[in-house]
């Protein structure tokens, strides 16, 4: 009878399973990298097998591969989906983009901010208001949304240097509720139940809610998700992300080695807030309107549940 708690021994030299490519020995290695980054597209790592001394490529992280396969399958299947499922795919891409950017704040920066939808909502309202009341064309709405998101992110980042953890999370929930109540008290929006309608959009009016418009909506939302993933990988895998990873291990040691992790956190927070503002402007254009539902606690809890289930890596 075997002991259930006895240690398990493995053969010396065994390694965990990894996907391996053995290139042709007569060819040079072409190390294709993401433009502007020092990382490979699918996190391939070149080296030599310690047993056979044969050169090989190993996939150090399988997550980019699964992302590539999943997004590729979604892009190929989207034109074949009915209108209802196509609308669901659009919502999926938009919410996934918001969560990927939010992961930079919670995961990379380590700031427990729950005002994500407040940043998205304020940026969406500002972009929609400039379009409807000031006549700003829809391409400039992206710039307005990003600037508003940057300003709101700067205001939210100030208390994060003094308050941390649960207290900061409660503060950001209060900020989101203050934003909702403040917008509901604007008299100019009272006849429309505090919403802004007839917002300009990149979708032609004749295509709205029609098959061509739905396909265009999905294509734009899919590109938005890819841009969010690229932003996440750019920050998390490069200098800022590596500094914050060192700070998460030991803040005192990181500071002793010359890493200003506080400034790095603020930089990531500001960049992510500007990106969320960009998404907010896109959100207003996608639905041609914006309402107070974007500030609701149900929406926030849904987004937070997506992060809890999907993880912050």
C-alpha cells in the first residue's frame, strides 16, 4: 500500500511540457518581433536542448498562442453569425477591451481602482456632448475622449499616492456614484432622461442596425480589442511593466535599486485612463447615444467578475 502523502520524484533532467519547433540546421534563425518591442509574436524562446544539444525554439508562455487561436476563430466565424450573435460578439469585444486595459491598472500598476466605468462614462458623455452641442466631427471625438480620460485619470491618481488597498477602492466607488448623480442633475439633459442621443458615428445612418452596419461594428470592435491587447503587451512586457513586477516582489528592494515604482504606477494609470477615454468615445459612437446606465453598479460588478474569472495576467 502506497503512502498518499509520499513525495513524488521525477527523473533528473525532465522539464515541463512546452511546444517545441526544431528549425532546419541549414537555415538562419529569423527572430520576428512585435514592432517596437523586444518580444516575439508568440513568445518563442530560442536555445539548445540540454540533452541532444540540438537547437530548438520553445514557447515560454502559451497564452499568446491561445489568444491568437481564439481571436482568429472569432474573426473567421463572425461573418457567418446571425445578427443577434453578431451583436453579442460586438459587446464581447468592447467589454474585453475595457477589461484588458483595466487589468493594467489593477494587475500591472497594483492600484485597486473601481472607477473604470466612471472614466469610460465621463469620456463618452464629453465626446457625445461636443459632437451634438458643439458640432465636433466624429473623428475628433476620439481625441476628446482620450483627453477627458487622461484628466479624470490624473485626478483619480492623486489620492492613490496616499490611500491604498480597500480604502482606495471604496473611494473610487464613491467617485463613480458622484459622477452619475452629477450628470443626472444637468438640466440640459433632463428632457432626455440624462442621456445624449443622435451622436455622430462612423457607421452610416442607412447601415445602422442593418447587416452591413453590424459587420462594420464588429470589425471596429475587433480592431479595438487588438489595440487594447497590443497596449497591454507593450506596457506589461517592457520597461514599465518590468519595473512594476520588481516592485510587486519587494518595494524596498526595488526602491534601493533605483526603481521609482511610484512614478511608474502613475504613468501606467494615466496611460490606461487615456485608453479608457478612447474606448468611451467609441462606445458613444457605436450606439449613437450614451446614458447613465454606463455608471451603474451592475455594470461595474459585471466587468469586475470578468476580470476575476479571466484573471489579471
